[in-house]
C-alpha cells in the first residue's frame, strides 16, 4: 500500500478545515482600507453561473488575463473578481457603503 507523505496529509487536512464565509469587501473611501460585509453580494467560492442567476448579466465583462485566469465583471455598485470560474473577491464602490457593517 502506498504511503502518504506528511506534507500531503497536512495539506489535505487544511483543505477540509476551510469553512464557508461571507464576502469580505475592500473599499478605500478616505485612503484607508476597510473590510465590510454585505450579505447580498457574491461570496468567495460562488461560481459564475450562481452569480449570473442571482445578479443577472453584468454591465461589463472584462477580458480574462493572466495565469491563473482572472476575470472581472462589473455590476451597478460593485465588481466581482473570479479566479477561473469561482469568486475570489467582491469590490463595492464607496457610494454603496451606507447600509453596510464596517469591521475594523
């Protein structure tokens, strides 16, 4: 029977410990970054089809760049950043922060 390396065992264990999280959104209203959370925004790990089903067609689909492939979709008030087909970040424009909870 093949032996599993300790590195692989630790890596596999760490992957199973990752939990679901709401989207953390970075904004810079006064030059200082703040992390905010909005429940209605796409969250990390959602796939492109889920974002389309929930928010509809984006105003702008930017071309995919780089390796790994990074794509940005712009909606009214926020942008969604994908790595491959999964959300890695949601960025909200500072004018959309009035109804959000700010976490220091």
